[in-house]
């Protein structure tokens, strides 16, 4: 840790030394003058720039005493500039900026005095639920009726190419290894812990979700399949304002939720605080069949085991946040943020397991397990950040520090009865109880530096250090009936500690190569040191390795409407803490999970070639090669009839996919966004005694229909379909889901009421088949995906757009730099 701080101090000193005497022009600037019909300059006029594709506000300014303004835009394209002043109707103008136009002078914008004053000028912008942006797919959650009342795991099932199984595991376009970020920061959680966190995140607190298939080297190299970045809502409107919401949903079980977000913005200070509560019940109905044959040819059935379990989860989840950002001056800002998630859950599962000689005979015996689990967990993330704008050309230094402790404790009680078919006891029941605890401490610090060399070239560099310690303990006891006392189960009691340290550095170079050519080349280096220690068995595994992760992006624009791109990158997936943990986690005596402390990380090389038309219609071809694939699989013991899930390393997998985005405006009141992915994934290698050499062509399609009905009612229908597909040892049958929602603004547009129906036909029921050696297994799941609900939200306080006026000296300095940069 001390080495990192020395490095960070040296890095800061180096960047500070680079700034003296440098003057660079901004990348893309819009400037002009606001006057009236008498050619008089209009001071203090408001100028706002909106992106034409979705009407999102990009930048704003206030004119100076001579009516002059200057704003910036992030990239070339089509924009809508609006100038307004009290007593005059607003004036709009479409602006088209080419990649070569780093400085666009719009001339005079003329405002006409009105005979009457407009009370309110309102711009209504509706973003599509799903939209394609360069390098990523964006789900706009904030204003989507279809997302109302859902948690993040539920929303992700509507995301293009994303699949979520019943355990909360996420894959993208058929590939595992997805990294989940919140506000651009890693969660460092996985498995059950990540699923708990994502279930506690409600749609009402989310602005958008970005699905990034080819991240740049600025991101951690973790995530071979890609990155999912969950962006929480943020408000920068002047004064006190906020939103309160309350809702109820009913499926097989009911749930209620609600909360409030409050923001206060005044000059240099922005503060916020929020709280959300969810209280509800969910379930998972499992039907699991295991067929055991007398030979690998599977001609003679030796036994048939059918398990029907109902698992009910009663959960209370809390989400809270607070923080501030403060501008120390025009160049420096500092801020702090706290995001907290806590919950408690009571799980109950029961259901018979019937043993038969064949499919049609009466059961020979019955095993009836009952499991009770009471658990609670909390995860609080603390963030401190500092930003220094070294000059107005875009040279900037950012520092960030994070600390995120996670804790969970679970009490488990399992009772299993063994009977003959006639109900007579077969032998003594089994009674097991356990205490499972987990503590994860996460610390990280990073520095990011941006240096515009000139208007066609930019260098970005950074460093990061992260430290993770995961301490897990489990203590199981068995009730010994003859002695009528509890004894320690030494076969399953364990204590596992995992420590991981990663030091990383990156450099990213961007340059415009002649007219309409753009190049981005980056390299990230990560050194990883891990230690896995089973304390009771006194087993210690150490690893120390360094990996290089290059990234190349080339883009060529053909005119204003067509573009081609090429991307190559390499990424890594390290084993998550739950997969490394060698503990046995029981669902019942015949179904459980076991970790593997010998798991190796997997490395993925990916190539993407893409075509875009009008920055809306996109088509891409992707190829990826992964070695040492971390693959979940199930081992079923023919003797005990028990099956357990674990994770191992498969030699390799290859995937080829074709992906497309097609937005269509059918009428003025009906628009649709559509995404499709056709992919083939092939797996090859050996998992214990299981040899894999298989693959299958599969496809998915997502569609979102947005319809404007009379009486200002907005309707939204979303649907997805996934064809049958192969995932390692698992064969997944086809699956689809349809959601419908309605939204209407009331109370002078301060209130919004939403009605929604999720999984209308209750078709989201995964069917999985596993077949190898002398065993076939069939798994069918259903849960509380079908539900209807109502939500009401109310916006209070100042809802006007805040536009910060730049100082005159800042504008003059920036103009001087432009002149010198272009001379």
C-alpha cells in the first residue's frame, strides 16, 4: 500500500509539471451572439444545447454584456441550440458539427420582442427505453413505465443480449464473465452477494443502465463478456427539489415499496440524500428430475428421482445514499458520497423427493427436507473524489478513494425425514443447523489524468490500487439422537480467507487521422497477488501474475450518415469469492453447492467490426476466444443420488455473433426500438471426468414499443425472446416474456402514476437439460415474475433547469488558447 502512495505522489508531481506554459484549444466549441431585432446585444440571455437524437441537455451558458456566448459539445453530430430571454419567445436553431469543426461560429441569434410574456416554456423529451450509442447499449430507466416496480435483476432480463438465471448469474450474448458497476465503480461482489445487492436496487432510483461490450482500458480489465454500468439518478437543479414515490405490486405474493430523494443545489454546493424501502415476498418453484441409467448407452433406466421444492423468500431491503459536491473554485472541486444497502431475508423451502425404479411405478421411498434460513446483510460504500481542471483546454486530474465493507450472517436449520412409500419411517431423521458468516473489506484508490495535446490528439493515463479481503466462516452441527446432543460436523465446518491485491496502470491515446478517421490505442497493465487460505485444513494457495490488456479502436466516417469501426481488446475474469470458497452450501441433502479454491482466471480476446447508419441503425460482427473458461457444472453421484454444483476451468471456448439495432418511427405517436443477436458458441475441454466438445447456434431479440395514447397517456410494451441454446453442460430451452405499462402525468405534471403488468403470460420459466455419462437431469423453474402493480411519484421543489454562467475571464482565456492553437 505504501508503494502505491509513493507512486501516486510521483504521478501527481509529474502531471503538475506538465501543465506550465501549455495552451491548447478545446475540442468542439459553439459560439455566437444573441441580439434583438434592433441589433442590440442581449446580456444574460440563456443559451442551451440539446442533442437532437434524444433531446438530452448537453451544455448551457449565459451571455455576457456584449451578448456573446460560448458552449462546448462532447462530440460531432446534430444538435439543437435554444436562446431565450424573459419577455421574448425562445429561438431555436439546428446545428450540425463535423469532426473537423473544432470551433463553430454560429453568428447572431436574433430574438424578437413579444407582445406578451410566455409563462412557461417547456421542452418535452422522451428517450427510447433501449438505444444504441457508440460502443454500448443504453437502457433509459428514469422515464420508462415498463421498468417501474422492478429491481435491477428484473430489469436486466429486458436488456439486449443479457440473460439472468434463477440464481442471479448474469451472462451477455451467451458468455459469462460480466462485471457489474454502480456509477462506474466496481461492486467487488459476486454470486449470492451480488444478487442480493441488485435485488435491493429499485428502478425508481436508477437513471440508466449501460451495457458495454468492448470497454476501453480506462475500465478495470475484469469482465470478459463486457460491463454493465448502473447509473443512479442525479439532480443538478438549483434550490431544493426532489422526488417521492410509493408503489404496490401483486403476483403470487405481494410487495410494497417507496422512498424519497432530496437534492439541494446552491451556487458551488450540490448535496443529496435518499432512502428507499422494499418489503415483499417472492418464491421459486423447483421441479428437478434425475434419471440414472445402468450404462452410458442409457437404454435401461435404473432409478428415477423427482424433487419438487417450493422456496419462499420474505425480504426487507433498505437503500440509502447521501453526499455532496463542492466547487472550491473554478478549477477544483471535491465531493463525498455514501451508498448503503441493507436487507434481511427469511427463506423457507420444503418439498418431497420421490425415489422410483421407473417412470410409472409407485415411489419406493420418500425424502422430505425442510429448510429454514434467517439472514441479514449490509453493504456501505464510501467514496471521496477530487477534480482539478488544470486549464480550459480539457487538461484534468481526478483522484478517487473508495472503501466498501460488506457483512452477512445467516442461520440455517435443515430437517430431513426418510419414509417408505406407505409413510412408515425408513430410518432416523437428519437434523443439521449451521451458522454462515461473511465479511468483505474493499479499499481502492485511483488517479486519472487527461492531456489534450492539440485539437486532434489526446492522451489519458491513470493508476489504481485495490485491496480486497474476504473472510468466510461456516459452522455446521448435527443432532445426535442417541445422545440427544449437538455435535460438530467436522466434514463441513470451515474457515476460508481470501486476500487479493491488484496494482494497475493504463495509457490511452486518441487521435484524429485526417478527415473522418479516428484512432484510439490503449494499454492496461495489471499485477495481481492473491492468497487463499483454508484455516481449519491449513491449506494455502498463493498466486502472483502480471497481465497486459491492449485495446485498439479505429473508426471511419463516410459522409454524415455512415461509419465503420474496428475494435480489439483483451480482458480477464478472476474467480469470484463464492466460487473459490470451498464451503458446502446446502439447499437440502441432495442439492448443494461447493466452491473450488484452485480456480484459474480466464482470459478473453475479442474483435468487433461494426457499421452505423445515421448513428441509429447499427450492425456488428463479434468474435471472441476465451481460454481457461470458468464453467459451472453439476456432478450427480449415482450411488447417493445427490447432485452438487461447482465451477471448474474448461480449456477454451469460441463465439461468433451478429448483432443489430433497428429503431423505427411507425407514426408520430408510435416508435419502436429493436435489438437482435445471433450467436454460435463452442466449448471444448474437460471438467473432471466430463469431456465437452459442443456448440449450438442461438439467437435473441428484444423489442420496445412506445405509444402515445389520447389524454396524454404513454404506453410501453417490452418483450424478449431467446431461442434454445447451449451453455457448457446445460441445454436451455426457448424462453420469452412480455411486459406492458401505462403512464400519465397528473397534478400539473408534478405527479406521475404508472400501471404495469410484468410477464403477462407467465412464460419466463427456464427449462434446463443436463446429459452426460449415465445421468440425465431436467430442471424447471418458475418464480414471481408475473405480477401487476401501481406506482405514484411526486416531484417537489424547483424543477427548472440549472445553467451555470461562466466567468468572462474564463471565456477570454479559452478564446486566446483557441487562437494560439490554430495559428
